[in-house]
C-alpha cells in the first residue's frame, strides 16, 4: 500500500538525484546544496489596556536563508564567472561594469530515481553570489575531491510544476 495519497509511489524521493540550472543552463558537477528555507518573523504586541499578560502574535516580514552550492572543481567556470561579477579587485582583468547583470534565476530540479524524470522544481528569484570559495582546503594526506562553492542570496523561491 502506498504511503502517499493519490500515488503509486511508496518511497519518498532521494536527496542525491538533482540538477542545478543558472538561467536555464545546467551547472556541471554540482554535488551539494544547503536546504531551501523561508521564515516569517514573529511580531509581538500587547495593548496597554489588555487584561492578559500574554503577547499577541502576528506575522511579520519574510526572510529567506542563503543557499550554499558546492561543485567539484573542473574546467567549468560557471561559479567563478558569476561570483567575479561582484567580487573583484585591482588584479582582476577588465572593469566591473557600472550595472553588472549579476542576478540569476536558479532552478533546482529533483529527479525520481526509479523513472529518471524531474518531479519537483524549485525556482529561486533574483539570486546573486555573496560569497565565493574558489577551492576547498588542500591537504597532502587527503583523498578527496577539490570543491568550489558559492553562497547565494535570493529574494524568495517557488515550487513550480514540472512539465
């Protein structure tokens, strides 16, 4: 018997089968993404003439946590190119444009392992890089993949239908 209403699928989707797209272009070797989180601030209020000592609670502003995307270090320059639109210094060739086009639409597609088809699509709006790690720590005794990462700020996300 399936665990989910109106579904023949018994098991939840796995977290290791996903793809990341920046402006509709797939990012190579993306290996990890932090959770997608939205939070509503709590506004406390108590009227001066209230007989209760308990605060009234109302919803406040919405806040979205930044995402961290990690990828294996390859010849693909997607992370570096995006990050260096804002992270520049005097030794960086070229000039930062007056109004750089640094915001991106980031799509995260979750795939069903059994049928190898996209089942969930999260879309981050107006995303931009606030932190860039060009290379993970080097260690002579390690046996690990080199990782580059970007911390991405965004102005909200939606869960959209997968076509």
